[in-house]
C-alpha cells in the first residue's frame, strides 16, 4: 500500500513539474517584466514583475513578443535557465518640429454622460478606434486619460487591498479601419481597481498626430500582481473602463476587443452585446471614455 501511495505521489509531481526561466535583455542582461509568451503557438501568459515565467513540461515551443525587441521563437529543450531577447532598433521618420502656435484642449472625449462600462479581463485588450472631425484633424496628441468604474464592496476591498492590476496603453495606426501597426506602447502601469479610477500618460514627445485616416487607443490588461510580484488570474477581479457614445462633434469611431493569446482575432463588442436582442433593444455604438489634450 505504501508503495502505491509513493508511486502516485511521484507520478503527480512529474505530471505537474514546471521549469522557471528568466527573460532578459541580451545587451544589458536586465530582466524584462510582463513579456507576452505564447506556448506551443496557442495558449500562454506573461513573465512576472521580475522577468520570470513558469513553463510546464508539456510545453515544447515558446514565442516571445515585446515592443522594441525582436520576436523570438525557441524550443524549450534548448533553454538552460535564461532567454535572451535582442533589442530591435526602430527606424524613425525624419520629423521637422516648428514652434507650436496654437493650443487646443479637447475635453469632449471625457463625456459628461457615461453610457455604462465594459468588463476587461486579463490577457485581453479593449480598443477604441477614433476618426477625427476636420477641426481637430492633424493635431498632435499630447496627453491621454482613460477612466474606469471603481469596483465597490467589501469583497473587492479585502482582495484588492494589497494587490494591483497591471495594464499597458497601446496606440495603433489603421489599415482598412482596423488596428494595423503598433506606433506606441507604454511601460506597464499599476492600478488598484478598488481605489483608482483613471490612468493618464503623456505622449507629447512621440509626435503622434490625430489624422483623418484614424487612430486606435487600447488598454491591454496584462493581469494582477500580488505583494511578491507574481502574476495571477482571477475570475473575480477585472477592470471596468467607462464607455461613451460612438460619435460627437470631434470624432466618430468603434469599439473592439482582442485576446492577446488568440491569434490576434478582433471582436466587435457592439455586435456581441446586441446578439439575441430585438432591434428596439439594441444599443448603439460605444467607445472608451478618453480625454485628449491636443496641440498644433
């Protein structure tokens, strides 16, 4: 009987054995936190705050992607303990900077009327596609603020007191009115969904313009981290970005969602929300509630 139990324990340990790898910059050897890693071209996850990731024995291949680095595909059997990512130098177009003669602050995207919110879950990205009106087309985008509904109640207060959500703000240009090339990605940002209800970033040094061809602003929800810097997923913890109407005198647009580990498939959220509803109950378009500071 003892032999049977011993064999069962060994078999269990073997089946759930994991390998821990460190992801670093190949030049500086600095750990790289929150790197997107695909397993066997399918599922996956992110490295933790210290650049480490746990890989089960059944995983054969990894694909690592991060802005500013070469995408890397590697066989797990060839990794000793460290994965090196090679920096990818970005070739920037020549930009001529003249004195700004006009400043225009756009607060209309921070709508006084909120049309609900949506659930943003870990390892996904919610994307607002915006097309500017002629009066703001061509302006530089200096600052962006995203707004969230706070999670309320003792359940969240107890869970979220010492734990944070990690997000990244991404900006894309468009091709055929859908996100195409990533033109900006922020550093990972930590927020407490119970205590904080907005995220603001400055991009005035990026010289990104609000062109007629449109632009996409996205919130990528990486996951939650505990006090030890370890990433985890929970069905009880999520973010709720505020939503507004899909048009105003300054813009029109659309709202999409993408799951980072699902072959970059884009989902039209309005179509999903309206499934099964009669025409008189269907909602019109929605966008993320965003404030922009523009200059020209």
